C-alpha cells in the first residue's frame, strides 16, 4: 500500500496528539503509570525539546519523533531521540523512517556527533528495524534513573 503522508515540525497545537501517542507508547511498553507529563508541562518546557509529526490525510497525526540535544563527554554535542512512535495501523509504511530522517537532518544541521536512543530489549520489531537501518545496538550499558522523589530523597540523605 502506498500511503500518502507528510512529516512536519510539530507545533504547540499538536501537543495533545503527541501526549496521546506518548501514553500509547507507554501502554505498549507496559508502563502507562510512569507517564506523569501533562499538556501544561509540555507548554512550559517547549524550549527543551523538538518534535516532528507525521500526518495522513483524513487520519490526522499518526506518528511522532521527539528529541532534545545533549552533551556527552566522550563525543560532544549529540541529539537524543527520546521517543519515536507510529500508531499501529500505520506501521510498515515507512513513516518511522521518514520521521527518523528528519531527526537525522536536524542532527546533521546542528553538527551533532551522535544520535542516540533506547529500545526495550524485548521490543523485537523495533530492534529489527533499527538493525536494518544500520544502528549500533549496545547491550553493555545499564540505565541509572532517579525520579523526582528519588532526587529529593538523595539530597536529604546524602552529605
């Protein structure tokens, strides 16, 4: 099927659709309760991230790629792709590749040395796609994460 779609830079008007897809992705990743972001927070923090959306005529927004810039000591300026998501009925139609291409164009234009993202080790369909695209998958590093409560507790309890 040759689906017509467009990819464009997201606007604040797209935040409800983006947040909806963030929640869909969290549900797929078996962690819906971990999404604490809100539309108000997205509006307040809009300067911290960029996003592309994919639209299908008559369907609206069906995919998104949300990113931000980071600095890694080993390589320098990098782009971190926090989420890339395409709604299930629209997968396999090159929408994800088109979103990823736009993100890579930003990374190149911004002179980033690396684009980095994570994928759950059980998400075989995504892993296979990323391998096909040529991504280097690293199973050596372990994420270390503190939520807001953990940050507060650490500050109170240490030195």
